[in-house]
C-alpha cells in the first residue's frame, strides 16, 4: 500500500454536510458543532487536507457556496472590501483592482490555472495560512484587515499579521468565520506590484 493510500485510510469521515440558508445559519451551525465543523467554499485546500488526514477531528462541513451576496468586491470611501466567497478569478477580473489593489490582482493571476482561480477563494487562502499562498504577501503589503464573525452578531477586526499566527495557524476560533477582508485603496503616494520569484 502506498503512503497516499495509508493517509486516505486514516482520514476522518465527514458525517454531516450542511447547506445553510443564511450567513446567520452558517454561524449557528459552526457555533453548535465547535471545532468539529469547518466552513467550506472553494474547498481547493481543505478537501485535500481532509482526504490526506492532515486535518483531523472534523466531521461537519458547512457549505458557504450556496449563499448569495458573499462574493462581492466593493470600494467605498477609499476602502476595498472582499466578501468571503470572492475568488482569485473575481479579483483578477475586477477592472478597478488594477488601480486600487494591483499587488493582489497580480498575486491572484499567479495562483494555479483558470479552473483553480475560479474556484479558490481569497478567504480560504488566508485561512489555510500556508506560506506558499501567493495572496498572503500581497495582503500584507496592502495592510489588509480581516473581519471574523460569530453567532449572535459578534465581530472582531484585526490586521492580517495578527490573524496569521504561524505556519498554517490563524487567530480564528471555533465557531468563527472570516466575513471580510479590507484594505485601503492604492492611490495618491501609495503604489505596489507583486513579483513572484522561484528557484
């Protein structure tokens, strides 16, 4: 038996799939199930980790992709906001992003191929917290803030450098969900680009 097959055998089974009717429903399920539940949108990282047994103790998936209105990119009073279902393809295709967040648009174009860019979310990318994720460094450079929400209307906002606490670890608590990434639009005296170097 190969190592991959051994890892697949050790993976915990997913026993519950929840398609919430609203963001509030999703937060309520996450709160009720605690650390055994994970929100899923694109699933490009999480499903691989689950199948390989890299994430254990998870038996419930809460599918955010069924919710409408969470895939918006807005610009208001010099601030750019990304909803939790915004994909890399959405960012790369948002024409104003070339002016207000060029490093992020460029980083998104470096992520996989078109199929992956159109499925993987920016929020999923930062929640995975892998140092190999292209968008994390762009969001750092843009001084992004991360807003997390919990059941009962709780919200907290923190700089991305406080959200990312280490290798594949974040400040996200069980029952919480990242509901917004925001940053000041580039312009005036602020400029930036993203360049990916590889050896």
